[in-house]
């Protein structure tokens, strides 16, 4: 029997309002001057997208040794550049990244995405379309957790149904079959959230599914939609991408939690009970925090 004694705080996400503001700021080509250390350094260009909207490109660089500085000019792309639609040219990504999150590649100013899902044996399972690929993949993951292990995505600039359907047909040819999830018998299981009619049944399915994904390494927040659970429907709440700073803070919190979390086994009679325990060191109070600073005698 496993019992969770304490949990760590969930990561904070940006609000949609902030995403909309960023999008408005990115409609015109923007130029940013960034002061960077250049020696023994690595440069990363990130493009973020929030629920179908564009977040401006950001530059981040780190160095430990260099004292020299230079100026790098970063300009937002004036024209959208599409990638190849051939499957062989598209990265195969895991549903759950090494950071425990659903992190698809997303191009700025993309209006829609064609995606294909693969199981753990890299066999195609479903081809679909999305205007919000991150949240679509999150819903796919809870609807069909045993079939969702990898995916490929292709972004297009404009909503063009003919091109999207043509891409799907080409992918079917490339994989050599119609994915099972696109067949009439299984289409509803992929396209709609499971409806168990009863709140208790939906709640049990939500708990079991999310725990199964946690066991696979999922760390980001996956919360069932409470209003939908009341109707007997299991779906998860939508989520926005975190910024680099939020991702780093979340990693730091999880690393701290790992150091202070222990597996415990207690024998009671002839049975043994296993559980985990987390020792918190900071406690919020009115106007501040209280910290556990107790230590042993050195003498």
C-alpha cells in the first residue's frame, strides 16, 4: 500500500492575458539588443507559444569564465518559414520529455498543426489536427495513455483544410497503414473525452490514469476538470507553457523535494506498509515564512 504524506507545490503558469499582450507586441518585427558573454558560452534561441498564440523569441546565454561582452541583435522573423511535411524530416519526440513535461516543437505564427501519435514500439496509432498542439497532446495522453509514447508534428501558417488532409494522406502512405485510431471503430476514443456517466467512475479513472503517467515520469501539473468530473467526463484542465525562468524555478523545487523525500517501510503485525514522506523546511505564515533551522550538537 502506498500513501503520499506530503506533496510539493505545483508550478506557476503564465496567464492568458500575458500571452495575449506578448502576441500583440510581436505582430510587428521587433529587434532586441542583448548583452552577452561570448567566451566559453552557449546560445539558445527559444520560441514559445501560448494556447495558439505567439510569445516573442528570447535569448538566454550562460558563462562562468568570460569577462568580455558583445552585442547580439535578435530580430523577430518577418516571414513565416514552414518545415518539410515529410515524416522522415520531422523529429520523433517523446510524449513525456526528460523533464517530465509535454513539450512539442512549435513554430511562431502557426495557425494549425498536423500530428501523428506512436506507441512504445513506434507504431502509428492516430493522425489528427490541432489549433493548440500542446493541450491537444495532453488530452491525447490521458485518453489513450497506453498508445501515446511518441509523436511528430507539422505546423502550417494558415488554416488550409486541403493541405492538412493531403498531409494526413501522405503520412498514411509513409507509415504503410491507416492508424487504428483513425478507423471507425476507435475514432471516438481518440477524438472525445471518456464519458463514464458517473462522477465516482470518472474520478477513479482520472486518479488511475494520472498515476500511471506519473509512474512514467510525468512531473508537470495534470489536473482533472472538476466540473466535467461531476458530469462523469474525464478531461484535464488546459495549460499554458512556462517561461524559462519558471521552468528553472520548477526544476529547482523538484530537486529540493527529491533531497527531502524518503521512502519508508513500517512493519505492523505481519504486514509491511510502504509510503513516502516529505520533510518541509519552509512554512508560510502571515506576512512571511517560518523556516526549520534545527541542528544537532557538534560537541
